DNA sequence: ACCTGAACACCGTTCAAGT
DNA sequence: ACCTGAACACCGTTCAAGT
C-alpha cells in the first residue's frame, strides 16, 4: 500500500494580503533583504509560491507594502506638542530609528520613489514647513531637500548593515575596517579622508544625522 | 565529414579588467542596471561567463568599479577657481549631471558605502569645507550631511528613471502620472502632498537639487 | 596564466489543474 | 474564488578541462 508523504502542516487561517505582508516583514527582519524569497515566504505561510500571487502583484509591490507598514506605524506615532522645528526633528529621528531597526526599509524607500511610504513622510514634513511659514513657492524644494537627506542617510545605513552582515562583522568591527581602509589611502591624494578616518569609530550615527537635519533647518530659517 | 559549428568571432585584444569595466559601463548605459549580466557581458566581450571571474571578483565589485570610473572622471574634471561655496556647488552639480547621464551610478553609490567612489566625493567636498573654515570637530558631520544629501537625490533620480523605463514612459509622462496619483489622494489625509502635486510637472530637478545644497551651505555659514 | 562552457543552486513568475 | 506545485526562463558563480 502506498502511503502519501506526510502532508505539510495545514495553516490555520486562510491567506490574505495582510498575513503575507506580516510574514514578509518578519522574514526581512530575520534574514535581511536577500532573505525575502517567494519560496521562503510561501514555506513560512505553509503554501506554494503561486498562492502569494493571488494577493500580491509581484515582489516589488510586496516590498513596498511591507515598507509602508513600517513607515505608517512610525508616522502615526503621536508626537508631543512642540515647535515645528522640533516636530521635524522628531519625524526625522523616527525614520532614522525605524530604519535602524529594519534596515531593509532604507533601501525599500529608495526603490519606491513617489509611492505611498515616501508620501507619508513628505506629508508630515510638509505640514510642519507650512507651520514654519515657508512661502508656498519654496515648500516643494524644501521638503524635497529634507526628504532626500533622510532617504540618503537611510540608504547608507541600510547598505552599511548589509555589508557588515555579508562579512559577518558587527557594527564596531565594520566601522573599524572602514576606518583602517581610509587610513591606508595615499596621503597625497586623500588627506581629508585620512584626517577624518581617525575620529570615525567613536562617532554617533544618530547625532550626525540630527546635525544634518539642523543644518538644513538653519538654512530654512534664514 | 562533420563540420565544426561556426566559431564565435575571435576577439581582437585579450581580456583585461579595464576592458571588462568599459564593456560593463556601455551595457549599463544601454540597458540599465538590470542589463548588466555576466552572460550579456561575456557575449559582448566574445568570451564565456567564467572568463570574467579571472579579472573581477564578483558582480558587486564590477558594479562598484564601473561606478568608480564615472565618479573619478567627474571628480577629476578641472574646476574654475572660485569660492569654496561655488566649488562645492560645482562638485555637487557634477555628480548630479553624471547620475543624470548614467542613472545606474546613483544606485551603485548607495550600495558601496565607504568605498572608493564615495571617498572621492567626500575628499573633494571635505577640502572645500576646510577652506571654508569649518572647525575640525564639525568637518565629519558636515561632509556627511552634504554627501548623504547628494546620495539621496542620486538614488531617487536613479529610481525614477528605472521606474519610468519599466513602464515605458518618458520623464514628462512619468512625472505626470505621479502628479495624478498624488492629486487623487484623500484630501483630509494628504492636503500637503496634494497642494504640491500641481506644480510638480514643471519643476526643474537640477534647480531643486541646487536649492538643497544651498540650504545646507547656508546652515554651515551660520 | 588565462580562458572555456557546462553544470549547480538558486531566483521571480506563470499557469494548468485542482478544490 | 482561491490555492497548488511543477515548469519556464532566467540569474551569479564554480570548476574541470583545455591552451
């Protein structure tokens, strides 16, 4: 008598877009950007790869949707009443911390220009610029500047993490290896990079990030 | 008598790292980021995929090397004597234009944190900040801010191009479709995004970019 | 030393077939 | 309507074998 091979365990709830996105986030957090695979995802959901396509158009849409879940959660966090400047700082720091916790969000944002996750951030920043009295004609350029700075830092952070992970280094080891590489540069060609490599391992990413936000805000104020 | 199948045409010069990078740049310019494939590249070089690995460690190294060629060319361009501020503007604009011409450079930069292409930009910017009299303790944070802004804009530009190309739209059509999508947002949830969508299709990316650079420079000056 | 190209271990995506 | 899973058309990378 031929016995059927042990069936894969039945999932309890039926598939849904929400459950798929939830599983994608968990996978991305555990295994990084390269860990999100339709095969790995369908295994986690106890289904076949094809099933996911019933609820989601393709991988890019899935990644953007996962990113949007994190961004929405971050942007919906209530903020204490504060000056527009402080609120902008809080929004920016919120994104910085979210990307720190979910590095894949940094690169997902870069790959979804003009999409909902980016719009959410832009909307919150823009309102504060209006409150700040930035003239209408300058509002677009000013949010753009703030947003692009935030996206730039986020992308670099994401890439740093991925790089470190690929080499099996932790943050300190990775920064150390970069600092070493910079110190070995030709003194004639790269005096500045060398001069800055020394104080590199002790710096605080978060403080540096905020410094840049303040630089822009100071520019807006004048 | 068995005839051998027509041999693939012999290449004239032998393979070298330089020729591979050159071919990679041509391929990236013609077919975009997704066009760079070891198969496509080896066909263009009239060789097998394995041959490339003799000269180049892997795809990521190849992409970074191609990116570095463009960045080096851009950073080595002589600049007219000018104030440090104007020189910084020229450096930033040089990168903006290079990414405009080679959109893949924008995303390659994001994926090579702390690597040579980024160092080249950082070095040039940093020297101007020194000339500007930025105190040593602030130099790292200030270049970081400028650099991250440039990388952020570059990444967005690259993504915009890729998106437009994937949908078969030109720049104007793409901007129009984004503006439409923004105009359809819920008026209660996204008033700012909607207010800004209107003047969206006529804006000048390059001017917006420069506006952000000036914002940061103004912040540095105070 | 340098090159060849088949083979390996993956991908995202599709689609006939099932329930 | 929703799910299954084999199949398709790709990838990057390796490696025995050639010159």
